[in-house]
């Protein structure tokens, strides 16, 4: 056995490794397993053209053994192996090439939270010292005339090197586990780490004789060779108990960079799930991180799945992902592929696209608001359900304008609640005017965004105004009382008196609607409505919805028998308090509000009192 001494001050290096990687010291499993896999890949390649030692040993695998009694964790492979000289070269010299200078520079930078220092100067193997008081190598090279070689070190400046005991080709690394790292002697813990970091390496990894990894990296296959059921099975493996995904995007790029992966559209439990990231980043089928900031735009973080970047350094840190020059190009490509997948599904499988649209539409709209290129690509697939959609039909905005422009003066009518706005919808439906449903939280902001992008888009909620097409233009207004007041003046005076102080800010209009079943409708200015909706959105976590806007208009339908009666002088005499006419006016107003869900808790009591009083007068 010979003694050797490193030509750098390793007492400065290993403490840095242990200190700055302490929070992620489990990373050593990834490093050592990845090294073992590299050794297997190399010998497989050599076997195609060279005579290798133990050529019949082609059951390539990695064996991990936990030995609690001797406090050892052993990682062995039957790969390419190392000679004594190669150990000197690759372990004792290259690993620490420039290490002392790096260590000084690292400490001076003050970058204490960067856990990505492994790999910057060949420290992959030396990650073993994070959890070990001593590390030993026993290796036999693939070369026929090679003899087994041994190397051992307790992490100081000196190491032992000499003859090894291994009888078959490959390498065995023995870690003598530190007293404060007992968890890495537990079989379950090692299995979990193999699954986390090395689950998809294309080689069997055994822990105490039991296979611990899946191996099949579906994203590494060509899209043409993958069946639909395989995509679903793979998703369920990655994200158990989350049901089936809506659909997927298979990434397979060789130029100008290498990129593979599968991204899934999950079913969002809530629109705020848009902020949740579930994309796993791999490098050559080895897990790197589940923090995809920089690589995947924020609006795509709702997606789930895998992205594999084979040219990315294995020991990538988060800051590297954000600063690497290629990252922006990759992010742009991912966005394009997602948009391509959406447009492809829209064109080739419209029925399925409309089926999943309610789930993916918040994501698409959010993306359009955050990325101009994505906006341009997916605008043609932006669709909305029709309010009378008994047939489940959808319209794009362009299709809506083409079908309704002459009837709506270019406005795009929409509803947020088909039940609350049923009266308005019925009027428009009778005239053959389509109404789009915009009921998502994001829609209020998105409409404003679309109007800013396209001057031809002008949205109007059905209760913001009444289309001239539902007005009876031939109806005559010949109602004039004994004092010469027309019905507009008489009704406005009555309703303001009945509503008292609450009626001061309310505007009144008397019109003739084609539907004489509707006594009154509440109209709220579109911009005022949007302001109210945004206030409601901001108040979602508060104590309740904001009050109904006081600045609104009551449209009274002079063709309705109730309104016609109210426009005439009251005949009730000898009564104290409010007249029956005033009670009826209040009832009409409250019912119009109630039909839109616009009666607050304090107003509901007033409505009930008024109703009871009116009933009492009637009986």
C-alpha cells in the first residue's frame, strides 16, 4: 500500500462542501449513482468494438447495500472500472484541479446559499464526504491486463492507494457513514432517494437486492411510438391520485438545442392553481430540480410533467437556470409547442377541445395576457360558450361578430350568470342575438385586455344596456295624467317617493319592450359593473360581496300591465302610511334587483317587510 498527498489544501475544500451543501447533503446519492451509470454506459459502448473483461457479464446494473452493523453504504457497478493510474488521474488530481483557487473565490463571493458548487470543478465523487468519515474505492478495469486497484481517504490531505480485491470488472465505492448521518443507513431512505433522483435511468438499480427504480423514461421515446394510454399511465405514475390529465404536449427537439419532455394539462381545482409549479427538470434522465423558474414562463407553471435538458450541467443551481443564455430560447420554444398543441387540438379534434375548454380557458387567457407571441398564436382558438348553449355550442369572438354585428352595433354581449340574468337573456334570444358566457374570475380583466389589443372588441354585459332590437319602436306613448304629466315623469316621481333616500342616485327610464311580461330591469353601466366585479374579486377572502352599485338605472316597461297601472293616479283612499301604489312600486324594484342576485342581507329584510305589507293590503 502506498501513500499519496494531494497537491492542494483539501482541508479547505471538504469543509466547504459539507458546510454549503449541508441542507441538501442527500445529493451525494444522485452523484454516485450517476457516476456508476456513466461507467456502465462507457463499457456498453466499448463492448461494441473491443474485447472487454468479463464480456459475459452483460446484466448491467447498480447495486446499493446498506450495512448498519458496520455503518457502511456500498455502491457497486459492473461498468468500465478504473486502473490505479486512472484513480490517481481522475480522483486525486482532476477532482481538485483549481479547487483551492475556487474555494477562495467562492468564500469571497459571499454566495452562501448557492448549493450548486458540486460539478463546478469535478467534485461529483467527493460529494460522498458530505455524509462519510472515510470513502474507499475498489475497482477493476475492463482492460484484460489490468489488476484491481484500491483508493481510500478520510477527507484530509492524504490518501491510500494500492492493490484492490475486486474480482470482476467494475467499481465498488464504500462510504463509512458519519455519526450524524444515520438516515443514510436506512434502506427506505436510500430507496426514496433513488426514486427521487435516478428513477428513470435506463439501468436497474437495486437496493439490498430489490429493484428500486422504474427505468422507463417515456419522454425519451419518439412521440410517434407512444400510445395514448401510455401517456395517461405515465402521468398517474408521476402524480398519483390526481385523475386523468386533460391532454399533453410531447417535446422532442434536436436543434438548435437538445430538449425532450412531456407536459400535461391538469384539471385545475381552482383558478389560483395557476401559480403552482409542478414541472420536474431532468438532465439525461437524472432529476435536477422541480424549480422551473426561468426555464418555464410563469403562466405555464400550472402545467405538470417533465423537461429533460441533456446539455444542462447535472449539478445545476437555481441561479444557473435563470442566467444560462440558452434558457430564454428554450422557454420560448416550450411556449410555442404548447400553443401548437392547442391549435392542433382545436383544428383536428374540436369536439374534445370544447369538452376540455372550461378547464383550460383560465390558463390560456392568463397566458395570452402575459406573452404576446402566445396571444397571437392562440387567439384563433379563443372560444366562449353560448348562453343558450343547450347544444353545448361555442363561438369565437370573430364568429360572434360575424353573426351578430348588425344586431348589436358591433358590441359583444356577455353574461356572467345565466340564471340571474335570465330576463335579459330571454329578450336577446327572442331577437336572435347571441350572448357569450364569461363567468371566470379572470374574465373581467381579460375583457379589458382584449379591448386594449383590438379596437373592434367592445364588450357589454347583458344588464349594462338594452339592445335597440328588443325595443318595440312602434309602441305609442299616449299615457298622460290629469295634470299633463307623461308616464316617464309620473313613474319616476312615484318610484323616487317609494324608495326614499335610496332612490336619489337611481336613474329611471320608461321604454316599450317587445316582451310585455317584464315589468322592470336593472341596468348598470359597463365600466361601473367591471369596477364592481374587480372589487368583488379582491374581496373574495373578505367578509362578503361589495354592495350593489347605487349608481344604476331602472328600466320600466310601459307595455307591462303592472307598470301601466302604476303610471295612473292611485284610487286608494282613507289609508294611513304608504299607499298601495308605493308598496307595489317598491316590490317591482326589489324583484328586479332580486332577479340579478343584487339584494344584500340588509335589503332582503326590507323586501320581505314590503311584500308582507302589500299582501296585507290585498287581503
